[in-house]
């Protein structure tokens, strides 16, 4: 960045240095920028590690390959869950929080030193838990249900990581306060920041729950506490384990809006509706932690129904709203740009060659169709009896966390590299295919695992054939086929994931510097928005006409209703129980 | 633009387009349908998980299962000689989960109801009845009583689907369902 | 509100991206419907504009409905017969 663009502001006793972003005109606090870079890099490192572990898991499940020994399989599976479900996601979310607060609000970041303390705690904690797992004495799975016991530093690492992330959330809230006080924006915060706020609120609940349960568990592992109640542990642990995935949902929905805004100039159809949808997340999304406790003895059906339904599915309503307003806002923007023919010219002529857009749209569609629908079915109290702890569960959450969150985070990286790292994406042609390779592979992983789960195949299970069991059960042969296809999909996704890591790292290290002359091209292909006379016709309430989006949501709704009732039909054929 | 503050200061009062409102209404109503579907199934459906549960010392529970098995044992099977118990129709049946087995094997009659007691002697396990695909979590210290009515005869596998240590994948069990009056 | 054209760095150097954005941003000037005094901001908007109130709700609701209710049920599990 040229030196003229650096601006110093002294505010009170604190001096902050800013540069002006050539694409957006936003003022970027250099301290925030450094924090975003550090967190994003840590995230990508853990994605690479956890992704390799994931591939090894899938190749072991594939009966014809059966790569790892059983001990190694369970160890690697523990590490896979930890590295991608927790470390990759939360490091990236810290970057998102700093971006959505300091950068989007053109504010200085609150207490950057504390943010660094948080970052360092997260790194130390993440490494400590990884070491504990790799040492081989903490093969307890990501969930570490007692009385299964890990080494004390397994829990201690998680606690340090959580404390670090909590500091990050505090910095986010502090930045909101500063931006408001110093009037860096007028009126309400932008929608993307509001989505990040939603993520941060859920994160506070998540991390607090984690601390409440992991601290006593740590004390139990070193011998200060004699007993941990298995059901209470599970209840509180899932307030962390499941809510952490709700941070993801809020963050990636926010990123959908962000990418739609930057790549096609989309504007929320209605601030009121989109924010109300986020409000439903804030109030009710965390209740869905009960999804993991639906076949547990000792909790009443009243508790199960109220919680698993996110209070009468109000949070699902939130997701369905986003599922319409994001494509709807894209359609409106594209129509404004002149792509008005038929129901779908706007979609056909969308910037599919831009990896940020392509990744975002794939994430949107697959999160809804694969992760979303299966999540609601899985989270229905009685239907869960047919699915609990089968491979359907990881199938479902690979649909949300991988095709939804991870793909969205990958997509936004193609904007973060030019905007924050100020480097051009190296090898744009490879970057073009990356979201498709990864997205389709991940969709395969998700769907084939769900298929195997429907056949009853257990999750976290090394041997489909149960060769050494005294009383083995033989799954139908099609289960092997499903797991083979899962392995092939995992190879495809891993290729896409590796491509992502290589492109990002190479771009940061060797990419061409970005300034005001090349920022336009650095952000990837955008639709030519030249048709001015369409501008006034679309996009406000009076002339709102989005036939393509109507078709999309109608197809979605039809698939949802059909799949939901098909599962009730299956349930009615099970052994009667009461 | 989603990365800028809303254009008008008071955006809450801006009108919402009809199409968007219709979708919100559909989503809301669909949520209510799914919510009441669970309640409906509790009243009219036949597959609901039992709420009968009590705290029990794992050793006491193992004692109960052993007494049950002794009383109702009809034969032994497999290399390990695991006992097969055939409880009275309509009566109690016991099974204990422990690393790494489901014990004992049960023989039930089709169309008869049994109070199936499930608990663990050590860690958490997952009762996964295949191929019918009924999955219930099993905790040490909690005795869960599920009333089941097998509706098909045959040999059913019990797989453990909660990770319980390095031998998790060898943890199997079995339930035979025979036509009424047969077996034994 | 920050318009892209306000950015000083852009004076004279306009990429295609920026031109497109300007075109978009320049559309329909909002008719200034009588600048409302702050106290007339609707309740729901004030709620949504208050991050700490939202934080409070977002932590208290799941804590009560999910955790406290759940823990209460767990403590009330009777002894097995
Ligand atoms: Cu087990």
C-alpha cells in the first residue's frame, strides 16, 4: 500500500494507524488487519492438518482400503474433529469478527494487545490438545464423554483455547462500542456486522458452557473430583459442542451477505426481515444442542421437544428466511444490472468464474438442501431414534460444517486475500475450479455417510464387518458401497482442500501486490453492471419481482416436506416402543 | 449494501414485499406443523422412547442382569458360550452393556411386549438394533426401561454405536425374535 | 454511511469494479422522510441496535430453557426400583 494511504488518528491516548481500502473506501485499522491475518493463517494451518486426518478417516472406512489400524483410526478421528470442527472454524471466526467489526465499521479495534493475548492462548491451547491426542493417551473422541478419561492437558488445552476465543469476543464487543462512540458509522450497524454480532453472542454462550463443563472435567482428570455425572456432562458439553456449530451458521450466513454484496452488489431485500431472522438465531438457535440428547434416558419429552425444535422451529424459520433473501438479493441485484430475461438469466450470468461467488452460492444451496433438511429431520425427537449415532449424524454435519461453513469461509478467503493481505490470487484458473472440486466432494461425503447411516452403520466405528466380534452383525453389502463412494468423495474434497491451502499460501507469499490500480481485477470476475435504466425498476418493495428465487425456494420447500414425511413413514415401521 | 449501514435511519418501518412476507409465513406455519407433529406422535404414534428411568449403581445393575439370566437361560451359544435368555412374554428383559459386549443374548417372541432394561456397567455405550435401526444411548448408573414389541421375526444384531474405547468395533450383541410358542 | 465515491484514494483512478459500484450506489436517492427524532425509533429496531441487550437475551434464554431446565430434570431422576 502506498504511504499516502496510511492515516494516523489519535483518539484519546490511543494512536491507531489506518489505510484506506481502494475497493470499498473503508478505513482499515492496521492492528486489526494484522490480527485478521494471524487468525486466518492459523485457521488455514489447522484446516490443512485436520483435512489430512479427515482423508485418513474416510480411507479407513472404505472397506477395500481400510488404511489405518484401529488404534490409529480412533486417534486420528479424535484429532480430525478437534482440528477442523474447533480450531479451523473458530480461528477463522475470530478473523471474521475482527473484519466485521473494525474493518466494516472503519473503526480502530479495541484493545489489540488483548486480542493478541487471546490469539496466543488459542494457539497454545490448540497445540496442547493436539499433542495430547497424538501422544495416544487421549483417544476419547472430540466429545470426550466421561467416564472415558483423557490426559489432563487434553482438557487444559481446550480450556485455554476457549479463554482465548472469549477474549476475542470481548474485543469484538469492545470494537462495536468504540465505533459507536467515535461515530465511524451512522445509524445501525451494517447487516454483515449484525450477523457477526449474532455469531459473537452465540460464541459467548458456547464458550461459557465449555468452561462450565471442561474445568470440572479437567479437575476430575487430575484427581481432584471423583465423579462427573455422565448425563450432566453431556447436556452442558453439547451446549458448547452444538452451539459452536451455530456460531458457524451465523458467521457463514453473514459471509453469504458479504460476498453477495461485494461480487454482485446485492443489497438486503429488507433489513427488517434479515435482522429478525438473525434475532431468531440469537434467541433460539442454541437450544438445538438438544439434538444430541434425544435418545437419552433421564430427560423428559417436554424438554426434548421444546429445545430440539428451537422453540417451535423459530430458528429454522430464520434459516429459511436467509435461504430466500440471499438468493433473492442476488437476483434483485442482477436484474438491476440488466439480466432480466426469463426466470434464471440472473443466475446463469452470475459470476460463476469468480471463486468467491461460486463458493458462496454452492455453500448456500448445499447448506440448505443437504445440511439443513437433514438437520431438521435428525433433530426431530422420534425420528432421531432411527439415526442417533449412526453415520447419518456425521453425514448431516458435514453438510452443514463442510459444504456450508467451510466452503463459505474458503469463498470469502478469495476476497480477504486481495482486501486484507493485499495480494492477488495466484493461479486464478485453479482458484476457479477449487470451490466446485471441494464442494462436490464434500457433498458426496455428506450424502454417502447419510446413506450408510440410513442403513444403520455406526459412526466412529473402525470395522464395518465387525470381524473380531464374538457376535458380529453383517450390514447389507450396499453399506460397503456407500463407504467406498464416501472414500472417493473424500479424495475429491481433499484435493479441493489442498488446492485451497496451496493457492492461499502461495498467494500470500508470492501474489502480486494489490493497490488501487488492480483491486478491481484482484477481486475476481464481476458482472458488468452497465444497464442503468434497469436500476430504478428493481430492488425496492414496490417493484419486487423475483421469479427465479420463488422457483428455488419452492423446490427447496417441496424437497423438505417430502423428505420429512418419508422419514415418519419409515419410523412407523419400526418395532413399537413406549 | 449488506456491508453498509441501512440507508434510512428508521428501517424497521420500511414496507416488506409481499413475496418475502409469504415466505416468512410459510416458514412459520411449517415450523408449527413440525412442532405439533412430535406431540401428535406422542399421542397417536407407536414409536416413542420411554421416559422410565432410574438411578442405579452399575454393580447392582449387573447383579440384576445376572439373576435374570440365570433364571431365564435357555441355552449358550458362540465360542464364548454367551447365555441366551428367554424372558416371559410381557415380562422384564435385561441387557447390560460393557466393554466390549452386550450381555446376555435375548430371545423374544414376535408380537409380545417386553420391558427391556438397558444400562451400562462401565462407560457410555450405544444400543443400536439392526437392521431395524433403533438407537438408544446407554449410560452407566441409569437404568432405562423401554417397552418394545418386536413386529418381525429373525436375528437382530446389537451394535455399539457410542465410542467406548479401542475395542469399540468388536462390541456386538444379539436378539432373536421367534414366532410365538417357538424357540427356547 | 460510506459511499465508495467518497474514498479519497479513488480520485482519478476508477476501476471497472468501482464504476459499476458507483452506478449501483447512485440509484434511487432516498426521499428524506422528515428526520425523525431518536425517541421515535421503533422498539424492535432499538432492540436490534442494542448489542448488549441481545447478548443478555442470547445467553439467558438458552441457559434457562436448555441448561437449567435440563439439569433440574437430571437431578430429579428417581432411584431405580
Ligand atoms: Cu460400547
